[in-house]
C-alpha cells in the first residue's frame, strides 16, 4: 500500500514535468483554487467581496468560468490549466479507493481495509512504533505563563476578548439553520454575518481557543462559556438529526459537489470539527467527541456518494476549493477511535496534486494559495505519524525547507497577497498585503511537528522567530479583540493601512481572527517537550517566563527570562527547580542554545558552578537527580545583525532587515528606506547603537489644554500645531520630542528644566533638532551638526510659561538681535483659527524703555503645557546611523498604527 501511494504520487510528478513544457502561466494552477486575471477570487478577501457583491456582470463572469473549467472535460479542454494533475484514472486508484467498495450499501468494506493494514504491520512492524521515538507534548494544563511577561500579557488580552463574545450570538446562525428559536441577535458584520458564506468558521476557532485557554488558565469563566457553546451546538445537531452541523444549510454542499462556485464549505466545517476535537482533548468534553464522530459519519457518506455517483476525480475537482485541514483532523481522530473509516476519509482529503510536487523536493510552489495548502502538509505529517509512510515524512520536511529557503520574510512568516511567488524574488514583493497571519499560525504547526520528530534545534529557532515576530505583532497592544489580517513589509507600512487594517471585536471575524485567538490561547504549548525513557528528558525550546509541573520528571520548574535591554546585550534565563517531598528522579534538562547567539561572552552555571556550553544550534544538557532550589543560569550574548532579503538578484543584495537576537527591528519611517553608510564593511554594531534607558525621562510633548493643539514634526521637515494625537498613532510619534541638554547630563525632563538651554530632538528623527530659520519663518527639522549656524538656531532656553499658568513653559531662542529683543517659539493661538496656517514660527517681543510688552494672545501662543512624551522608547530601541538620515529602530511587535520600514537598502 505504501509503495502504491508512492507510485501514484510519482505518476503525478511525471505528468507534472510533462505539463511544464506547455505551461505558460504560474497563476493557472487549478490545484490552487485560483482564477485567471480579471476574475480575482484567489484570496479570501476577494471571495468575501464577491460573496456580498451586487455586481451581476462580475458574478456571471465567475460562474461562466466555473462552468467552462469544471464541466468541459472533453479531449480539447484547456491545457493551460493542469487538470491532468487531478486523479482521473479510476483504475489507477481502484486499489487505494475502490469504487466497488464505496458503492456497497453499507458504504464500507472494513474487512478489506483491516487486511491491508494487517499486511503493512506484518511487513513493516517498525513503522508502527514511530510515536515512541517522537518527543511528547507536555500537557498545556501543566504550563503557566508568568502574567507579567510579554507572552502572559498577550494571553490575558486574548482571554478578555474571548470572554466578551456572547454564546447566543455565536450560535445564532447554527440555531437558525437547525430550525430552533434564535434568542438574542447575531453578529451582523464580517465573516460571521447571517448571510456570509463562511459563517460558523470563527465559532469553530472559538471552541479551540477556549479549550486551549481553559487548559492554560483553568478560568472558570472560560469553562462556562465553552461548555454552554458546545451544549448549544449539540442541540442544533440533534434537531437536524443527520449528524450535520453547520451555520449554513446542506444545499451549500450540494452546490460544492455540483462544481458550482461556493465559498469553501469544508474549510468552515473543518474549523467546527477541530473545535470539537480540541474541546474533547483539552477539556475532556465527551459530548464534543460524540458530536464530532457523528459529523464525520455524515460527511463520510457525502463523499462516498459523490465517488459512487461520479468518480474520485469529481471529489478531487471539488477539493480545488479551500478545505482547511480536513486530512489532519481525520488522522487525529483516527488516533483516538481506531476507526478505519476515519483513516480512509483522511486519505480522501489528502491532495495529491500538491503533495506530489512536494515529494519531488523541488521548489515549485509559486502561484499556490498558501493557506489552502499548508494545512494539507500538516495533514501529510499526521499521515506519516499514523501510518509510518516515509514518503509523507519527506513531504513535511522538504516543504519547510523550501519555504524557509526562498519564501520567508525576516519575521518568519510567508506569502504575498496570500500566495507564494517565484522563489528568491521577495525584493519586488514588499507591499501592504504581505504575510497572512493564518499562514504563520499553520507554519508553526509544521515546524512543531518536525521538531517533535527530529529534536533539531533548527526548528526551535524557526518557531521562536515566527512566534515572536509573526504572532506577537498581530495584536494592537493590550486592546482585546483588535488584530490584523496581514503583516505589511512595505517601506513606510502601517498595520492600520493594509487592505484590511485592524479588525474590531464584533464586526470582522476574518480567518486571521480565528487563528489569532487560537495562537494567543496556546502560547505555552511549545515551550517544553518531554522524552520518555529510563532517564526521562525535558527539552526547553522557547525562553518564555513560565512555570511547569513536570510530572514525568517529578519536578516543578520556574523559567524566568530577565527583561532584555538594547544596552545590556545579555539574554539571561534563570531556571529554578522545586522537588516534591518524596524527591525527584534522575532526568535530563536540554536547553536550546539559539543560533543567534555566540560563545564569546556566553556563560552557564548550575548552583554557581560553571557548565560547559556547546556551540549555538545545539543543546546544553544537564543530567542529575534534582534537588529543590537547584538553579541554572544561562547568560547568552545578544547582538544586532543584518539579514538579506530572500532575493538572489544582485540588485537586491543590499536590501537588509535588522534583528537583535530573535527580535526583528523596524525603523520609524513613512517611506524612507535608504541607508547610506559612510564606510565600507562597517560592523553593524558601529552604526546600530542602543538608546540609553534614561532617554525615556527626557521625552516630552508640548501642547495646550484649551484648544488641544500639540507641537508636531510634520513629515520630518516643518514644525506645526496639530490636533490632539491618538495613542499608538503616528501622530503621537510626531508630537514627541527629546529635550537634549548640551551642557550637562541629566535624566529627568521634569526636574530642573527651567533655565536650561536645550535642543528638541524629534522622536522619529534621532540626531536632528528643531531650529528656527529667522523671525516669522517656520521652524524646521535640521541636522544641527551640519553647520555652526544650525547648531546655534537649534538652542532654546526653557523659561516659565509667559501665560503665567502653572505647568507651562515657553521656549526662548538664542537669536542675536541688535535690539536684544526676546524671541520665542510661537504657535497659532489667540484669535487664530485651527484652520489657518498651523506653522510654528519664531516671534519676538518689542522692548520699550526697558520694559517688555506681552499681549494675552502672544502669551498664549508661546506657552505650552510640558507633558510626558506621548511616545516612548521600547527597551529594545536602537538608532541606525547613516549619512543620509538616522532611523529609530523598535521591535516590530511593539508597533500599533505607526509607520515603519522592515527592509532597508543598506549601501556604502
């Protein structure tokens, strides 16, 4: 059977190679569920727009395409599409998926399948002991994130969102489909709206997310929510009475099987099934398992009927729409039930036209819709674990190698507008619609499986990068229920300005909201893995502050990651052991030494005694019978480095991302990306330097309470008065300045500021300063080191506000005037309208017989409330110094609406 499966895939590969000689368009892969130009339904956002569109012409064009594509099966069909990749020779597949078996009244010949499985076990008994060699997942119930950690905060933010959602509203469309009363109101926006083709998908994700959150926190409030939702769905399934359970009626599947366009019904059903499975696995909900098995029975019969009535080819043609991880889900279910029917159905949801390409271990994934196919690979990995078929191990392994080598951003994520492009061509793909969040979620699953199989630290390194930059970056700070669909890579990008921008709590429910709530509910599931044996082992793969009750090793472990600072250059992890009263057993702790560190300056100790460290990319292994208060301290050097974009064309060799250990740094920028260095081969540490921690105390924002206007650096050139900035928005960046005192070193802008001569450095433009250009002329942002005159014009003395109000200041210029008039920074005020010119200028008082005349309007326009800076430096803040301009670098995960650049053109 194994040889047959390999032979069939090889046959498809031969057909693929033959077809490549006549294949002219990468977009035309039918296996991708994409459409030709002019019919852009090859992404979920486009399909959503189509599903709600009233454009009848567009709808007719799409339906006509589907008619031509799927119903024209004669000898003259269009070879521009790889229809031949879909299995069409029933006799070839008869032994694997026998139609004569599937047409039996009971729909299933268990004896024949059991005979085949028995033969494989007799022939290759070693294949059925695979799981014994895999690392085991430490139960999520035994891991607790430190609440004050970055990951703990993200988990808590997600939990708050899950608790905001209402069970009646989530189950509303399910109840309507089942013909039950519908209390409350449905969520009416986005992909969970009652008229959305994907309604119900987020409910499945919600089941999974609450199951993981329950395991991670044992929150009783979460348990009540998820239990109530499972009960509501059970009532719906029982009312329908066939095993079917969905938020849309069965006629959607009728259209799907008739090859009439409908938006991914199996994708949605997979989410519901996966949610029920997770409720069973994480919360021991037996009702959920029974509901899942009943659902699978229903869909097994549907698939059987399609194959019996038509052909297996027809089933695979329908599968050209996104089906989620149906194969993965069914292989997992087979592990639990041992029911061969579940194994057969899992095979039927494998996708040979894609897996066959991967079996060749060649990069030919350009044009494929990524999130349609990554779950298929995860299913292939599960097929290897369940059946021992080495072919699927090869597929899972080579797939990640291919994506990582040529299709991966510095974040660890992948895709351009939801698709893979040609290999090593990311230099021309920097845009707002890069890196779909769902793909990062699924790629983490792929790498996690590979790590369990191999124990290779390489997969731990990948997981760390993608989790830190690709997942933590998609929440908007600590705002529950605000996440993004895409993570833009374009110069001057903003998470708020992509096609979808930030979502909201109750009106979007995109696919990436579903994977988002799942990701943040199981942040603790890949920190620790265990290895059984006479001397059990624990692998510490991610350095995330957390506690573990390791039952196999009979110890409790507290991992603490010290706050990492730009100026410290040390990544310190402390692991403290506690044993039970009866003592521990001998076991081994294996600590991953990340590939981003180096041995020079590295140090490890056990209870103060030095441990020998291996080179990066290996494990520090310590075996002993552990005692309470045993302590391992790991100090790893952490440095800045650059990393070239994955593009092998010479003109893109200088396009670089900047990282600090596992953290991707992005520069505050509305579009600049050029970074011209003064010297060739300059070490990164010479031109990327840390921002001192005390700089935060020098950050101020200057505003007026009465009209809400603030001093702002507009586009890095002119200084204007702008309306009150929005938190997390780029307006807050532009309204923040650092008070630089040139005569002394002081660390507080609030204390001792009156009477000081200072420069005002715009937060976004380190090294530059506000400077006047003469009386009545707008203030500019300049390089004070460019000339003595600009240095002089950048100096201002801080004096008590001319309006006499407590807490205000005025900025007096060091302008040289024959009349010795006092001149001050002057914003619009007095009788000025907000709609008038907002330029901030320098204006002077007139001096008559030694007295100074100050009008009320002048006093107001020159007085500013001295506020704490609206923007702040992140602990991991750096300045990249270049000849053309300096950039403030902050971790990408810390950005909200601010504009940033990930990749810079670094030249000498």
